C-alpha cells in the first residue's frame, strides 16, 4: 500500500495547530483564573520545581496568587478579622506586608540570611518596595544563577512557610514563639528538610539584632 506523504504532512500540521490552539485556550483560562500575565504564569510554574514539602509548595502557590486569607482579604469580604499583622501588631495584615515589609519578618530574613550564608535572602539585597508578592519572590529567586536558585528556592520556601505558621499560631492558638524560638524552629525544620534531600545549607551561626517590638 502506498503512503501518501502529502496527506501525512497535512495531518501533522492539523494536529500541531490543534495542539497550539488548545495550549492557547489553556493559557487564556489560567490567566483568567489566576489574574496573572503570561510571564507571571511562567514564574509560577517554576515554584513546583524547587524543593519543598507538598503542603509548603501548595502554600507558596496560593501565596503567590495572593489567595491566602489575610486581614485585607477578610475586610473585603466583610468577614471578622483582627486587622493588624499579628507579628508586628503595627500594620494592616496583607500578604505583601507579612512576607516582604513586616519588621518582624524582615528580622527573620536578616537572621536566616546570615545563618544560612545566603546573601540573597537579606532584605537589603531585595528589589524595590511596593512589589506584589509574586514580583518580590521572582526577584528573589529569579536573579540567581541556576545552581544558586536550587538553594535559594527551598530556603525561601521554608522561611515563608515558617513565618506563616507562626502567624497562624498567634491567630488560631493564641500562642507565640519568642523571636529566637522561631529562628531555632526554622533551623530545626531546615535540618529535617536537609535530611529529606533539600539542598539547604547547614546553620552555623546567627547574626543581626533580634526583633524589637517597641
Ligand atoms: Zn507585621
């Protein structure tokens, strides 16, 4: 039986067109669902490549989409909330505030940057203020070389995760770890992640001054 090459080429082109059409529809749907543009979506997909527990990755994903239920979101819905960030008790709690602006969290980042020997985690090395959480995170991780990114990804995921857990502890359990206690908790968790295979450096020292509640 003779094979008609022209028909095969046409079938191939049609299948490729159909595939591109489906991908376009999928991207459009994701843009509508997430509110992100194409490049932000590309950044979001990289979250799943970095080392972190499944629960932490899911949390980071919802954080990047700013879908975590912080006080500003609860206010918008008319739901009961405490208004103030439970970590510093000075500002309205928003996702950006908790992770990129809160004086308590900034101290945690500063200490852990020294402890892990990762300068990129120092707030003084971050990009300009006023960025969305996703822009901040992509700036933090995206500016690194590929080998550095493998280390920065899990370290930043872990710190975000532990800051969020401390925030929840204060709101839902009415308990709080002292500042140094939280640093020890992050170090212990880093040890667990490292044993599980995460490329997180060993904590050898702490640096900087502790958080001053004022
Ligand atoms: Zn705060």
